[in-house]
């Protein structure tokens, strides 16, 4: 997975602090769980494409049932994003590493869902 992190970092997409891609912000990886963070739908789609191509190279299939899109601090975009040529759905709440993240203006993290 180090190669995937490197590809995501070198792509220039994702969340940045000044001119630096922060691996802990632009992408969070723990075991086989991946969280991509981008300030734009365009950038997020490019990061999804990198993950898809990495998966093709290393024979990895991403689980679309467990793959969700969420936005924080605003309304849900009208953008359609894809992984494995399948459209991902926008969610108002997602579970990542046992934490429930809720979208909207009042971003919330909850342990109980």
C-alpha cells in the first residue's frame, strides 16, 4: 500500500496544507481501509482513478458496497463519481474504522452511529 500512498501524493490531488500533500490528510489508510480526502470532486475522481488503476495492476477489487461519498461543510454535490466504472453513492453518514461521520454544516463524529 506504500506504493498507492506514493502515487496519490505524487498526483497532486487531495487535501493540501500549503504546498504539501499530507498523507494523513489527503489519504488515510489503515490495513485494507482507505479514506480519500479532497477539496474538489474533480480531484477526488482523479484519486479514485489512481486507486482503480492500482487495483488493476495488483489484482485488487474495491468493495462498492462499502465505498461511500460524503461531504462536510456544505450540501451534497451534484457530481457523479465512479470507481471500477460503477457510480458511487453520496451518503449523509459513513462508518470508518468504527467511527460514524455525519455530513452537513455541523460535522459530527459518533461512536454509536
